[in-house]
């Protein structure tokens, strides 16, 4: 360590790989003092202005706020709060374009100033040496201070390290062309900067404090040397101008000779670095109780009438600052936030100033052109290797670009993409005009997004597994509970007590209701079965059974059979004596039986018509059921019906024949009676004629019935 300090005192410093010497344009603003601008009509405050996570909102739309009032709050160390830059009203909380290379929108607070610029109550600290380290860190955290050099890392995290710190390095290099914000701040506020350095000294207790500044800032160097002359612990290190000397790893390597390995924090090597503007903000917060609500911004470029450094409230739209400095380009082209090397173009002039904004650049078309510009756009890489030669992190920019375009995240990790500090040196020297840094930024964003998705997926998996375990436990608990309840119920039912018997009866009644309900559902399901070919076959069977029953009834009540049997009985009875009395009796008996036969025939005809009506109804229902059947089944059914009609006609002919036979038999009976008893021939003939007429009438009625 002694050798390092001795080397520094002799003015011998280390170096880093690569680097470039772009033309300096600091003269545009370095000779003008910092100017205070008026309050804009509206302030836009993004909730996240640092590396980490946004804090939680403490206000709502319509709230009146005072200058310095806290607007967000969180106990998380990576969540930095924001404060009201002036007094006014919260008019909106919505998404707006933020200061980021992506040009995306995030949640922002919109404040309409009331013009009074009224402060909240403040507590001035006259002697910060009386405060403990925890109190100092708490003040820094509550004031919302993050790294103001461009990275935006939460300051309270850096100063809360428990490592044994050897070197506290204050970065005042400001190596970007055009930017002079730190230069002017050192010239005008070196005592406050020294107070901030002393506060950090109290918290970290480093063995040595090194202030690194480039030799192109002679007035700032002189101011620092005068302010620190009485403190032997502080060494002002004047470094040769080279871009990017202001990079954290590069400045550490120049001053200490140590190279910070990939993925390792400088604090693990006993080194902590803070920006010069951050030191001023720390002093303002601890001593004057002023949170980080404003900062010095260099507004430069040849498209401005009055380029200069200004005190800008956080949340001030870029367009307002450009107007204050006489912006001449009405098309609002090429507005850059940051320097020409590490800055990025803004999609609109309504992007607000944030904690990491140190420069707004408005160059002309001629000023922004590349030294290799040929009027054409990006062309293919010619593999010249100049980007590798100037890379301060000793990476392979061309291979990184190829892997970034191919979205090969695994290869990007092998090539140490996240060691890139996005200094822009590779893009500056590229003869093919390839915007290499843009590819790296997009690739880094995609990798970070994928990591966030992986983390969310892992959390979701943990929650899913926990839910499965919980559901399994609940299921086991329910089963045990039901089992215990069933055992208790069974014990009560088997105990023979009145309550047990009542419970048993209730269970039996419930089971009976369940069975009845189930039976009812089965019956309703049977009745609700739709008409299908199978159901059509069942209907045909039912119709066939109905027809068979009708045949049976018709056979039992056939009038031809009844008439034949009656005539036979008359014949057997008229064959006995031949006297006149017996002939009259025989004729009367034949007449009575014919009358009875007629009545029975009418009844049988009515029965036959009823049965036929039922059969026809069955057939009609069968026909309706078979509407959905195919043509083949329809033809078969028609053939069956035709055959049955033919059979009925045949039965009709047989019945008529039987009646005629019975008439002939009756004639025989009359002839025999005439031979045996000539006296009553006339009466016997009359009786036979009456019987024949009635038989014909019966046959006629049967024919009408069948046709109907």
C-alpha cells in the first residue's frame, strides 16, 4: 500500500487496455457558471430512477405536497425513495416515457407546481461528527441518494459495506466530451464536496482517500487541492486525459494497479468508489436536510444558442431545459441524454431529468456525423479488429455483436457480455458504422428479462408445490375427520340409546329417499330415451303383440262359427219327431238362435273394430317412431302391412263361405222336415228364409266394419 501512495505522490499512474481520444468539446460550457432555471409548468417523476426496484407510493392524485416531501417509501435497501422537487399538487399517476435507451414507459408522478416553492420542515445538522454511522446511513437512505455518475447504484448499499476498506476513491474524471457538470460543481462548491467526503470517511473509515481527476480541468484541480490541503489522508490524483478513464474498473486500475475480476464487486477488494456529485448530495442531505431533488446538468451542443450548466429540478422535461438554452432545431432531431459516447437518443423532448442525468446534448447534423461516415448506413463487419483494440474491458466486440444478433445467450455469457461498460469506444472506431453498443444493450435487457421470468417461474413452482402439499394435508385431515365422525356415529347407533335409535332411523330414512330418487331417475331416463332404430324395433314388437291379441279376440267371436254351430243344433233337434208341434218348436228355436247369433255378431263386430282401432293406433305410433328409419325398413313395413291386409281379406271370404254353408245346411234341414212333416212346410220355409236373411245382414255388417 505504501508503494501505491508513493507512486501516486510521484505522479506515476497505471493504465488500462484500449481507450480512445475523441475531440473535446468542453469549451462550450466550461467558462460559464452554473445557472438556476425557473420552475417548469409540470414535473414528471418516474418512480424508479436508479438500479434496483421502485419504492411504494405514499401519495395519491389530488394530494398537496411540499418541497422535499417524501413521495415513495420502502424498507428494501435497493428501493430508493423520491421526493417532491417543489410544492404543488399531484395531478396524475400514470405511465410516461422515461429516461432509458429502450424508450419504454413506466409509472410516473405528475406534479403541477403552485409557484410558492414552499419547504417541508427541515432539521439542520451543525455537526455531523456527533452522529453515529447508522444515523448517517439512515439520512443518506431517507434522502433518496443514488450514484449520480450514470450508474445509479443506491448509495446506502455502498456505504453499508462491512468490508475492511483500504481505498475510498472519489471519481471526478468526467471523461466524456462535452460534459462539464462535475468540473463546474467542483469549482463552485468544493467545501460542500469536502464535507461529503468527510462524512463518507466517518462511515467507511478507509485508510486512504484518492480523488481521480483528468488533467483537462485545471481550475477544478486547483480548487480541490486548496480544499484538501489540510487533510493528509486525501490525495488529489491528476490523471492523463483518456477515454474512458471515468469507468469504475478503469479508474481503480489506474490508481491502485488492481484489476477487478469479472463478477466481483470492488468492495471485496477493499475499495469503494463514489462520484463527486454524489458527495455533494450526501453533504446536502446530512447537513442541510435537503433530499436529492435537483442536480447540475450540462446542456450543450452547437444547436443551442446558450449552452451551459444549469441547476435542474428532477422531473423537469428535457424540452424545457433546451428552450432555456435557446434550442434552434425546430425539428427536435438528435436529442441525446448523456454524452456523445455513452448517451442515447430520446424519442421525445418530454422525457424528464432524473438522478442519473448529467448531460443533455443537442448537436447539429454536421456535429453528430461519424469520422468514418460515407453517407451510408450500417454495413457488414470487415473484421478489422479495431473495436477489440480500443475496448477497455478487453472483450471481443465483434463476436459479442454476432452472438447478440443470433440471441445466443449462452455464448454471450461465455464472452462476458456484462463486463461491457457501454463506453461506446468500439462503435466510435468502427469503419462499418455498426452501433455495437445498441446490440449489447438489447442483449443485456433480454437476458435480464429472461432471468426475471425464470425467477417468477421458480417462485410459481414453489407456490404450486406448496399448494399440492397443503391440499394433500387437507384431504388427509378431512378423511380422518370423516372417519372419526363415522366411528362415533356407529358407536352411538350401536349403543342402543334413544339418540342412537333416532339416528339409525334417520339414516334408514335417508337411504330410502336416495333409493326412491334413484329409481325415479331411472324411470325418467327410460321414458326420455330418444327414438332410435333400436326403439323402432321395440315398437314393432309391441304392435305385433297387439295384432296377435286382436286375432285371438276375433277368432273367439267369429260369427260364421257361431252360425254353423247353431244350425247344427237345429238340425239335430228337428231330426227327432215329425209331428207339427215339434216342427214349430224347431223353427222357433232356430229363429231365437238366429236372433241371438245376430246380437253376438254385432258385439263381436264392435270388438273387432275396437281391436282394429287399437292395432291401427299402434301401427300409426309405430309409423311415427319409424320416421327416422331408412327407406329399406319402410319398404319392409309396407310389405308386412300388405300381407296382413291380404290375410284379413282371406278370412273375410272364409267367413262368407261359412255363412253360405250354414244356409245350405238350413235348406237341407227344411227339406228333411218337409219330407217328414208336410203339414208345416210353409212355416219351416219362412223360418229358414228369415235365418238366411239375418245371416246375410250379419255378413254385410261385417263387411262394412272391415272396410271401415
